[in-house]
C-alpha cells in the first residue's frame, strides 16, 4: 500500500510538472512563430507521433493611399504668388465668389506685406460685386481701419457706405441696418468733407431718412384707421418734428386734421371744443407750409366743418 501511495504521489507531481511545462512551451511557441505568411503547425497521428508541416495563410493587404505632402494644394507662403495670380484671374473674369474665396485665404498671409492692402480691397470688392453687401461693408470698413492712408481708403469708405445703403431693408421691416447706414454716411461726410462724392452721400442720406419717414407715416395711418386717435395724434406730431422736410409731411398733416376732427366728434362735451380747434390749427399749418399740396382742398372742408361745430358749442353755452 505504501508503494502504491508513493507512486500516486509521484504521478501527481509529474502531471503538475507537465502542466507547467506545457503552458511555458505554448507561451514560448507563440512568441517565436514566424511573422511571414507561412505558419507552422504540429500534426499528431493516431500512434502518438508528431510531424511538422506548414500552410500558407493568405491575408488581405490593405491598399495604402499615397500621402499628400502637407503644402500641396494649400495656400501658404510658398504658393502665395501662384494663388494670388489665380485669384486675380477669377476677379478679372468677374467670377467674384471664386475670387473672394481665394482672397480670404491669402489675406492672413498678406498682412504686413506690400500686397496686404491690395488683397483686402479686392477681397471686399469681390463681395461687393457679388452683391453680398453685408460682407462687403464689413471688409471695406476693416480696410479703412487697417489702411487709413492709402489711395484706396476714401473709395473703401465710400463703398462701405454704399454697401450699408444696399443692405437697408424695405421700409416696413426693422430699420436697424438703415440707422447704421445713416451713421456710416455721416462718418464719411465728417472724414471727407471736401470729397467729390459728397453729393452722392447726401442723396443716399436723403433716401435713407425718407425710408424711416415712410415707416413712421404708415404707423400714423395705422393708428388713425384703428381709431386709436390719441396715439395717432402723438405719432403725427413727433413725425412733423423729426421729418418736416419729408415729402410725406403734407399727408401726415392731413391725417392729423382728420384724426383731430374725428377725435373731437367722439369725445365728451367738454373736450370737443379743444379738439375741433386742434383740427383747425393743423389745417392752418398745412395751408401755410404746403400751400400747393393736393391735400389742402379736402383739409379746408374738414376745417370749415370744425369751425361750424365750435360755433354750435358756443351757442349751447349761451
């Protein structure tokens, strides 16, 4: 029995050693396998013999695309002149958007060089010619700020004015850009009081102000049509203070006359007198300031009726 136990114990140790040796062998074999496409493997026959053979393992090779050189196809200092000529070619052919795209890449590289002001001016002008006026205004103003003393500075300032003018929306829309355009015109007149473009700027200024006046007039008309008499009265008076020069001023005065007359008719007794009188005063202003206006004849009829209403009120007091 003791011999059998000793044999079993020795067998157990042998099996453990075989297990560790096998794992070590497998690990070693994995490290030394060749890295080419021929992989060796072991075949075990029925008799327990082992033979070594090899098979070809076919792996797909990924097609590697050739790497582009970092500078190729991009604007940099080495390709600057080449792309500048390309941009000028687009510009001269009136391909404004294509020119603008290249000038945009050239501009950061051109700052501080003799071509800096040329690139920026043509960049802005490409947008201007392409009718992208907001972008044009931004870059023309940038030109004036960065290059205040060149031969193109005054032209750039004028183009900024024109760009803002063309960006101004229809009168019934929000007029924030119109107000900015007016500021831009006033700035040009202040900086270049003897410019040959002063008359053009004054014309632009008149058109912009007239647009604001028309918007205000439409508001006066709306308040009157909706019988909001007090608001119409306030708006009309403010209009006449701000836009007395406007071609719409006679019409606003006529609306004010009608508004005051209708307001008086719908008022309580003790307020009618003053509101009929306000209608007559508005007519006198229209007749004095715009005697040739087509609104004078109809306004006189309203004023005469207001006078009759005042007489009736005076008779009631007696």
